[in-house]
C-alpha cells in the first residue's frame, strides 16, 4: 500500500509538471477539429490527433484522484473472497487485539522522541489504519467489525478504570505513595484513551478511500445499475428511473461511524 501510494504521488507530480501549460483543464480545445479543413496537410491532421491524445491522457491521469484504491480492491477482492480462503472469514475478530498492540507500539514510539536515542521513534503512523481498512474491504467485513462496537467498548472500559483511580485517590488522601501511583495510572489511562481515539479517527478516515458504505453485494448491484444506465439512457425529462437507481444503490457515501465518547 505504501509503495503504491508513493508511486501514485510521483505520477501526479510528473503529470502536474507536464500539464501545467494547459490553460483550462475543464475546457480543453481539440486541435483535430480545428485542422479538419482541407487547407491543412495530412501530416498536420495526424499530428493534431496525436497531440489531442497526449493531452487527453495527461488530463485523465491528473484527475483520476484515488481511483487506484478501487483498482487494488477490484484486483485482489476475488482472491480474498474465494472459498479456498474460508479461514479468513473471521479475520475481523483479531482486529481488537491488534489495535491494542498498535496503541502500545505508538505510545512507546512517541516516548522515544524525547530520548537521546531516537531509533524507532515516530510521531504518527497511518500504515496500520490503511492496511486494516484495505483488508476489511477485500473480505467484505466492515459491517461484521462494526457489530463488535469495539471503539465504544474500549473507551467505556478505560472510563471505568479512570473512575476507579479517582475513587482510590479519595480513599487514600493521606498516603503519598498511593497518590503518586494513582496519578501515574491516570496519566497512562488518559494517554491510552487519546491514542485509541486517534486510531479510531484514522481508521474511519481510511475507510472513506475504499467506499466502506457498500457491501460486496451492494457494489455488484451498483455496477449493474451503472452498466444498464450507460447502455440504455432514459429519455430527456424522465428522471424517475435514475432517481430510483440512485436511491437503491446509495449514491453518495454516508458519514463514517461516530467517534467514541470523550471521557468527562
């Protein structure tokens, strides 16, 4: 994923340098139409056609956006969903322990930022979120993972631990060692809850790239509807059928899952 994103960024950089001389990308003039008169030679007409093809190709590559994510899904999804890979049907069940391990890793990596030996130190890492979102999309397990309500459960658990720590502070007012221990525990819980919320936001953002609003069956229906609409466009003024198709296939992506509640 990281390699493909890097290649894509380099491609966009090259396209932007090559197409910067085109005045208006929304209104590109075709030279082939301009030299269609008999006064121009055949070589000029062929050159104009080739030039229009190059400009059109640059414009298409420059405005593709994030279509390469869709291409990755279309290529690998049939392999991951093959009956031979039934052992991956419960992949979403191992994500909760993976998230806990990732949060611990990020917290330790951020701690190294303040130390003299900064080997392995990071301040942000979105590779895990992108990878999880990508694999969940390949396996069509977004809804299964959402059914775990994992983010809300973790925040609720650490909120309960924080309340216990506050009770311990009230009970041991005269015990300085206990006070110090509880304060360190509270700081650790606050840091963990913060990092987990950041992971939740990062995962929710990554899901947007892969159209997490649609299941595999809904995507197939959406593609069939688009193919039918492209092959048999309705007459002008007849928008009922198109509106029904858009409503049935979920034209625009819904908002990502709501963030977990912030502890008081």
